[in-house]
C-alpha cells in the first residue's frame, strides 16, 4: 500500500513539474534538456534505479534550484532508498518553496515517524489532513505519533475519525483495537498501582476477557470482583449476562435477581429475566418481567419483540403483531422481526402480508450478511441487540 502511495505521489509531482518544464514554441534548448532529465528520472524510477533518478533530479535542481516539485520528487526517491536524513532535507526545502505541497508535507511527516521523531511528525501530518481530509496514511501515522508520545486518547480520536472515513479498512480497525488494548492496560496498571486489592481490577479484567469472548476467564474475574464487593452495582448483572449468553439460565436468574435487588432500575436485567422465562415457557413470569422492562424503558426493542413472541405463543396473534410492528419502527433494518411478523400473518391466514414480510426479511438478511461477511442464524447472537430470539425458546411457528 505504501509503495502505491509513493508511486501516485511521484506521478503527481512529476506531472506538475513536467508541466512547468515542458517546452512550448519558442522555449530555449536548456528547457528541452530539463524535460529530458525529468523523463530520464521517471524511467529510472520505473526500473528501480533510484541512484540514477536522484542524479537526474539533482541535475534539474542545478538549473532550477527553486523548483519545489523536483525537490519533492528527489525526497521521494531518497525515501524509497531509506535515506531518511536526505529525504527530510529535500522535503523541507520543497516546502520552503511551496508550503502547501501536499505530497512533501505528508512524506515529511511519514519520514519523521519512520525515524521515531514523533513530536516533529505531528505538525506535518495534521497539516496533511487539513490539506486533504481523506488521506488515510496521514491519520494512521498521526495516531502512531500520539500513541508513542503517551497520548492514547488523541490516538483514539484520530483513528475513530479514520474509521468513519474508511469503515472497510481492516488496518484502521486493527489499530483501533491496539489503542483500546493499550488504554485498558494503562488503566489496569493505574488501578493496580492505586489499590492492588480493588474489586475494580477484577471487573476491568472481566470486561477485557468478555470483549475477547473468553467467557470462562471473564466469569472467573467477575466472581473475584463480587467476592471483594458483593454489593457493587453492575457486577451481578455482568456475571448473569455471561451465564445468559451461554444459556446457563439457572445461574443467570440468580445473578440477575441479585442485580435487581441492588439496582431495580436495571431494565436490561429485567428484560433478560423475561427472556429466560419466555424460553422456559413460563409465560406469566415472562409477561410480568417484559412489561416491567417496558415501563422502565418504553423504547426497548428487545422487550417489545419478546413480548410479541409471548403473545404469539399464547395465541394472542393480533397483540403479537402490534408489538412486532413497534420493533420495526424502532429498528427498521433488523430482519428478525419481519420473519416473526411473517409467521404471525401466516397464522392469521393473511398470505399477502406474510409474503411481503418474508420478502423484507430476505432483503434485510442479505444486507446484514453482506455487512458482517458471514451468515447469521435467524436467532441472532449478540447480547443486548441481536440475540432477540433465544435459541432455547420454541420456534414461533
């Protein structure tokens, strides 16, 4: 990728310089010689003969010492050779002639990064982004600088902006993950330094392992945190949530109830208890918890969907449809609800509506799979958003 960037940069500056140097009618013989040196430099770069390319640019600069484009191209040749000091000098001289040269600014910053001169690199890289907010390499290198300078929050902000501009770039997301990991490590070290025996140390580690889907390790850390501070809000929910994810419902119910005893307003704990009772066909309890969750948070789509499923499974199909329609308004791009609506319309014998919902389900499901680059079952699998049909529950049909 970096080689392609250099190649594009060389072509850009060569074109600019050749426009300046190309002879028109009436131009002198010396200008024709200048053009020949540019062409020779370009051929040398193409063949990988960077020594010759540098020599040709130096000949150009003897005649036109203030030609910033030629100075930039010379710097790029030095950059490709790994001659960092020479490259920095060439880019600096180019920018003296034209302070707004995009390529010289970018590669000056990148050369500083390559030579670990992170403080010096920040200015040129920020200026590069100002000149062209869509240059990915500027964001990536600027984030490296901030991280190396002990400013992970600024690195994070830089990469988050890059992720907005380049949502499909794997390297950006990898770098984001590294920064998040670094922030977690720094935070853990600080907490451990302040109070090595704090329950927060175990809570933070539990969250780290949970994010990595290492659930056994996460459970162990949450249990250790609870052993140190049994009455801390969120700990019992975190542990119960992991049990819920793994369909260990008995343990999940115990922990979620403990959470509600400490924090009755935790609507996710309330909803998940309703979800569990729905999966176990304990409909009276399911209705109780799902309706309570919706009193706490009326726009919670998970609870509306589960309430719709509960109505469906207890024969109240019209009321099920009402709840599922609310979900489509709250989360219009979710496919699962349209699948459930199709089943409900089928039960009522409304074939036209059934097939319309199935068509929507197919379109949205394809879009979801395209985004995730992998197939998902109808039931979904994430904790608070996507696992809205619990695999332990009976199929609505």
